[in-house]
C-alpha cells in the first residue's frame, strides 16, 4: 500500500488512479469505508470514466460479499 500512497501523492485527483487504489485498499487491507470513499470520489471526478465505474462496481460487490460472509455464523 506504500506505492499506492506514493501514486496518490503525485495526483490525488486522477479518477482512474483513485479508483484502482480504492479497489486495492478494499482487497488488500479490508478498509471498506475508505475504499468506497475513494471509488465514489473517482466517479464524481469523472462520471464518464468507464474505468472508475468498473472499479466502483467491483469494489461494491467485493465489500458487500465480504460483509455477508462475516455476518453469517
């Protein structure tokens, strides 16, 4: 995640970068709140970015699936 922070320090307003770092944050660290904020911000920065929308969709599904697995006991 160090490299993702470096990339964001170069340009924190690039929607594609923000979206991919958001997905990585969800997948690697499990910080779903921060991940969703990042992918939502990416889409709001460029609503025409198919990459940002794709990462947002993948992140939403991953976060929801992970929550469901953890609530079933």
